[in-house]
C-alpha cells in the first residue's frame, strides 16, 4: 500500500491535491509545488522530516477503507429534492439541495464551510457563521479548490463545540475525516458528485482567452447559470459572465471551457483513477443532479431544477427529518440516482487528446484553439440539421458508442 503514497512514489495519479499532508505536518516540512500544468503536489524537505508518519495516515488515496461507512441494510437512502422557495430554486444549480441542508442543520452556534471565488476567480475554501452569506458557495466551481487552512479551522470549531457543516469534493471530505482522526457528533460532511477538477492555471488560460476576445476584463463569472431555454424547461449547463454592462451566457456547446470540461479533456491525473467515484460514499450526505428524474416521476414538474440526495449515515438521517420543512422530498431507489450519475459508478474516462491539449498550451496556442483542435465542433448549421433529422434515441446510442471507442 505504501508504494501508492505519493511522497514515496511521486506518481501523479497517486495525489488528489487535498493538502491534508501539508496541514498535518508538525515540522512544516511539506509544501505544495505547482507543476507546469497548474496542478499542485506535495514536496517534502527530508532535512526537516522527523518520519512521524502523520502525512501518510491522512492521505485519502491510501486510506479510504478506514473511513468507508459500515454497511447498513437501510442505507443509503435516495431522494428527489426540490427547494420550496422558487426564488432560491432558480438561483441554484439544480434543486437547491445545499440551501435546504444548510437550513436543516444550522439552527444555532454553527459554521458553514464551502468553496467560493475570490476577486481573481481563484476557488478556495472558506467559512461563514451566518447562513445568509452562503450565496457565494452556491453553484459549482469547475476547478480544483484550495482548502487553505480549512481542516485546521474545522477542528478548532469542533473542539469549541460549534456545529460544523463541511462541503467539498469526496476526496476533500475524506481528507478532512482522516485529518480529524475521530468522528464528531457536531460535524456534518456533505460531498458532491464530482466529474473531475481542472487546475486554476487552465481556468486562467480560459479567462485570458475571454478577456482578449472582448478586450475587456471579465466580471461576475458563474458556472451553472440557470436560464429559461425551452417552453416549460430550465437549463443550468451554462456559464455567465459580465463584460462592461453586458451579461453573456453560453451553453456547453458554445463555451470552450465547458466543452473541454464535459469531455474530460483537462482534469487532474488522479481524477481519471478516482476511487471515490462509486456508490461507497464517505460523507453523511451526497448531493447530485437528478438526471433522468422524469423517468421515475413522470407526473412531477422537475424542470425548474431537481436535486438527488443520497443519505449515507445516521447523521444524514437526522438531517433528513428536518429537510421536509424546506424541500419537497420524495424517496426513490438509490439505484435510480446511481444509474443516472456515472461518477457514482466509475471514474470519468480520460480524453484521448489529453496530452495533446497540454502540449498545445505549452507551445503557446490559445486556450480556445487548443480545445477546438482536440474536440472539433460541427458548424452551427450542420448541428441544427443533425438535431432535426436524427432521432434523440439514436443520438444517445451514438454518444455511448463514441465514449466506448474513446476509452479504448
């Protein structure tokens, strides 16, 4: 097992960038070093190292089995969840699950940890002590977040008997639980179903492309912008940003970053071998989009946004008792959620042009050109023709076939 520990193997796939080893080190001999692709990896100063083994004990890559929840015949439980307040719902990426969980958990003496953008659109973990301030944590941040000192701060708040809600990717939740080395009744861990995380450098290259395109700085950038696209249907697979006084919204076909992100073109190497991309969750509650929800609830209006929740622990069940006050909850089979979220079954596949993309960037090619060379796009008029003449079922089967070839 030790051969899989990054600080011994130096194999990039063996590090998810959680930073737990850095924060737990008693001599501060480990620091994160960014490589040319923008992904940070721990580097150890052997002169300062006292060989205490703490860094190895908190590594989620080699210790996942220590924090897997014990099998329970009643868990996980699956739920469809839609926030009651439509104003909140339409500002959420899907069904407003995070807002509902916050309301159900945070009664008094609480702290909420989430991921926000700073002024330079750098994603980092922070905390708030007023649930009215959680707006900055809503919607996805499609890049790796810097946990900063979050694990240390969580521990301090827990020891001070504050209720703590920590949200993050599965590997970040795993790292926190290993860092704490014990369970706390006053801690609730919430993870999201994660496809993978690009680096901040890749995201900056994209923002630079946008800035040059408009010859203006980019403001108010947001992923998962929900818009009314077709009669009766809302769509949130969009980005939104502001240039001067103009707001621009692009979907996952028009926008170059979403195009590459959804095709798994530039994730962290460990994401393609992620051991957390399965139904064995390590958080109390897992949040996801409820793709395919209409198949299971054909008579319900789910088109303004719907979340899927997996309740994985007894602490999660305690929150479930209060969620009905804030959300329309309806139980479903957990397999209805698992079957429609591929990252609850297996890691995402690596795009065959992964190395080519970074090679293009290293050679100075602009972000948009690098994406288009790796993932050619049909002209708009051809896409419209294809959409009109090819039945949806055939298009879905062709997409599955293409993914099968890509994996080979």
